[in-house]
C-alpha cells in the first residue's frame, strides 16, 4: 500500500497571482505584467499595493495614488478585496471620456 503524506511532509503549491499594468501606469513603471506569490499576510489588494510600493519611487507614486483603478478577474474592486490563487489583478489610470 502506498504511503500517504501528512503533516509537514505535504508541500502546498505556491499561490500565485498575475498583475497587469495598463496605459500610463505601464509606461511609468516600465512594466506590463508580473507574477506575485500570495501568502497569509499578503492577500488583499491593499497588501499588494503596499508590497509593490516598496519597489521604488515610481512604484510608490503609482500605488499611493487614490485615483488608480483596480480590477480582479475583470471586475472592478476596492482595496479590501481578498485575492486567491490564479487571480488576475489589473491596475489602470482613471478613464475619461467625451
């Protein structure tokens, strides 16, 4: 009979999200997309913004701007939104129309 792994022997696959940047944000950060690992301490939009803000001055400027819009899996959300494995997070500037 095969042994079933239990306890610390079980390794969970890393929980990952894809982060996309659009329009002026993409240009300002010189980055179109990246992947981030989720963990118990960093699993909301607010947590991701705080983490990305640490990447440098341009990143901090983008992620402390209250007008930046955010969507998860193509649905507009606020900073309290929880994230789960394989979510796609998108940041983009406010949209103006005419």
